[in-house]
């Protein structure tokens, strides 16, 4: 098998396993009544050291701020999150996890952990460590590629000023 076929096979396998994990997590999260967007927002809010502003949440989720508003509206209606005016900048809103939100987050965490455990159960502890090491290499490389993609070519790179 050549490198191109091997890369395609790895990509296909990785995609299938990612979808399988996502489906298992969604099935375990369904009883909580959360959409995937609500689950992601709640997870990001929970992981923050201090209450996030709406714009910070949008940035961390990689979405436009108006998309976050709908998600936060539903989380607030469910009693999982509350909005509060930022004492430093009264035009900004900070998001606070409620006690009910913390309890749901713990259930989410358990559901995600169990779905992951089910997927990785066939692996030995050594194989899991190896997989973590390999995936960490790929994850660490993403920052390098993003920086390179943002970098504009310059004449010193052999590019003409016209970009040709």
C-alpha cells in the first residue's frame, strides 16, 4: 500500500470512529434533553476559570455571537445557566453555571466518559497510551499548520509581488 492509499485509509477509519463515538455520546446525552450545540456550550462554560462573556463563548465555539444567543436562551430557560451583567463592563453579559447546570454537566461528563470507554474497551492500556501519544502528535501539529495557512507568501518566499 502506498502512502496516498494509507493516508486515505487512515482518514476513512478515523472519520468512521469519530462518527461512532459521536453517535454513542449523543445517545447517552439524549435523556438529558440537550442538543449538541447546548452540550458544547455548557461544556465550554463549565471549563472556564471565570464566567465567560457571550462573545468569548462564541469565539471558543467558533460561531458568530448571534448563534450563541439562541443556545444560551434555551440553557437559561432550562435553568442551567444564568446571565449577569459584567461588573467591569456593564454592556457585557457574563454567563454563570447554575447548580442545576453543574449537575447536568456531571451527567454529561459521565455519559461522554462511558461512550469513550465503550469505544476504546478493546484496547489494552499500552495501546491506549500509544494512541494518545500518536493523536497528540497530530493535535500538536494543527497549530503549526494553522499558522502556516495564515502566513501570507512574501517575495522572499519566491512569490512575485503580484502573487504569481
